[in-house]
C-alpha cells in the first residue's frame, strides 16, 4: 500500500512539474529543434537532385551570361520554384526573359529527366 501511495505522489509531482511554464517552454524549444533536424534530413535527397540538375546544366551550357547563371541558381533552389518554372516555361511555353532558345530546351529536357 505504501509503495502505491509513493508512486501516486511521484506521478502527481511529475504532472505538476511538467505543467510549469518553464518546462513547457523548454520542451517546445526541443520540439522545434528536433523538427528542424527532421526537415533538414528529409530535404537532403531533394537538394541532391537539384544540385545534380544544376551541375549537368552548367556543364553542358558554358556560354551562359552571369544573370542567366544567377537565374538558374535561383530556380533550382527548391522543388517548388523548379516546378513553377517547368509549368510556365516548359509546359505552357511562356516567354522567359532570362533563359530562352536552345538553353531553355536543354533545361526543360534535364528537368524532365530528373527524378524527385
């Protein structure tokens, strides 16, 4: 009986301590840190694919102007930007002021062949 009472008191004290604002703040900070780590780990394969796409495109297109290089770096920053670029300029054939002609066709072909 005494053992059950001590365990009950320990549980009550634990609940009271865990409900304090400091512990809540500390635990939420830990949760945010761990969530950031998990998001970083999840993004690694996507970033590797984008990096490979960039390297292939730059290797095959050495004649790009600096502003075109900056533009390609910008659109290959994340998958959402790349998908938006593909939708507008590769599928809908909208006019792109930075990448056009053969360079645009090469980039669209390489985007199409890249697996995410």
